[in-house]
C-alpha cells in the first residue's frame, strides 16, 4: 500500500495520546474471540473484576456490578481470573 507522503502531516500519530479520554469514542471490542458472561447468582459484588479490568468494561451502579460494556471489552479474561466466586466465565464470541 502506497502512502501519500504529502498527506503525512494529517495522519493521526499512533504513539501518543493527543486528546486525553478519547478512547470512549472508539468501539474496540470487535476483535475479541471470547466474551465474559456474568452469573449474578454467584456474584458477591466485591468489585474485584472492576478494579482489574484494563478496559473499564465492568459497569457499576451503587457499588454493585450492573453489567458489562462489551463495546470496549477485549476478551482478555482478567475479570474471570480474579473473580473469587467464579461468577464470570469466558465464552466463545
């Protein structure tokens, strides 16, 4: 693929955050191969998954787990690994 070098100044710089907080504008969960599934019956709302989630994909309300924001979830499985009650499992997407 040829890049028009005359337009290189208009390209987004990939190694710097030019605008803080801009990740909310992009849905980055499309390429995952697994998705977390929450079993609310097992969940004790300890928020350990929320603390460890690198993508801020654990939704909370009033100090409890309210759901999962799959538009940003990468399917890394950290939430499932750290859950002390095995309330989160990873399933094929």
